[in-house]
C-alpha cells in the first residue's frame, strides 16, 4: 500500500471529444501515475510522493469500440460503411468487455484512479461503479440493477420480460491503476446500436434515460449526480 494515501480526485469535463484524443489523455494520465508508483519503489517510505486520481467526463462523436474479450463479428456492418453512411469510427482497445457504441448524448466516465489510495479489489471497483449508476438512475425514479454474469447496469433486470442495458462498462487496470470506465445512455440515439451485437449479448435490448423518461435530460446534470454518488461510495475528496 502507499504510505501516503491520496483520496483527492480531480474532476475534468472534456466536453465532446474525439475518441482517440480522450484515449490519448487517459494513457498520459495513466502512464504518469504508474511512473510515479515505480519511482516510489526506490524511495524510503517517508519520501514517497502521493499518486493523483482523476475522473474524466465526456461525450464522443459516433464510435464503436471492441474490448479484448470481444468478437469482431459482433460489428454487423463493415468499417467503410460505418464511416460513409453513419460518420462513425471503430477502435480495438485494451479494456474488458465486448463491443459497444459511444456517441452524442451519452455520458462517458473515465476514472483514472490509483486503487491503492482506496482499496485493491477490482471486483469491488466494478460493483461500486455500477452502484453509482444505479443510485443516479434512482434519482430519476428508475429502478435499475445488475444481472448475474453480465457487467453494466440494467432495467427490468430481475426476471422481467424486457431486460435492457442502460449503462455499459469496461475497464483496464495495471499496477492497481485504472482506465476506461462506463458509458451511460442519457439522450443517446439508440439506432446506432442496431449495427452491433451490444456487448456481445444478442437477446437483450438497449435503452437510455430519455427513452425511459420520455424527455431529454441535461448531460451535465447527470454527470453531477454520478460525481456525487461516486464520491460517497469511494470516499473521494473533491
């Protein structure tokens, strides 16, 4: 464990940003934290520098991403058609999970955390990310939860007739430093999901906050609620 724990989290709102640009920023912050942890190994405990933590919020232009455990066959049209007809791009990335879609009206959160500042348990980390989204949806009077064996957050999740995913998740962690994160459908154009088998799951639907409520919701309002719930669950200091 770090001898100097830092629960301070810097929140950054990146706005609408290209997927590659956001990925590059994640990689930069991730590499800086890992480098600091490695440097601390060569220092006495009382000389250790505390590692920073970040929470990035953004939305992306239309893009499909495929995780390391995914199958490219779950992209149902070719990349050239994605670009020419739908203005979308495609990336293979180093995170857990299968294929998902990011686009305008979706709240994407990238926590870049040194978990040694909090706890060292990836399972707990994933469950707390999910819980923050579940609590956020409860603020809008939507009852959401988990489905055994599947990541993310779902509506009609407990044996209902029409389970539907509202938030996808996929993370990477190395040396207890995290990157990637969650994508909550707020005002998302759900038609883009018809071009993939979302998260590799063919028999379940996808939904959004606006589809469930019948009206759009300000993205910054939802981001603030997620920020508050993450802060309470992880004991973040903002």
